[in-house]
């Protein structure tokens, strides 16, 4: 995540850190919403593409 949200020197400023944490929380919520057992997510290609776009 540092590579995506950090600068060219791989450093995060405060705003970038907050954006990273918001994104991480959203990904975590999505995982648990899609997981039946909390151990994995099993989706088809159509659902995967909808999540990525």
C-alpha cells in the first residue's frame, strides 16, 4: 500500500496515510460482507469484475 499511496521516496504524508486507512477499512468491510465463514471469499468472474470497476 505504501507503493500506491506514498510518494516517489515511499513516504506517506498524513493525508495519504488517512486515505490508505480508509481504503483498508473499506476492503476489510467488503471481505467480511462477501465471506460466509470469515476465512475466504468465493466469487465468480462477473462479481470480481464488478468489484474492481
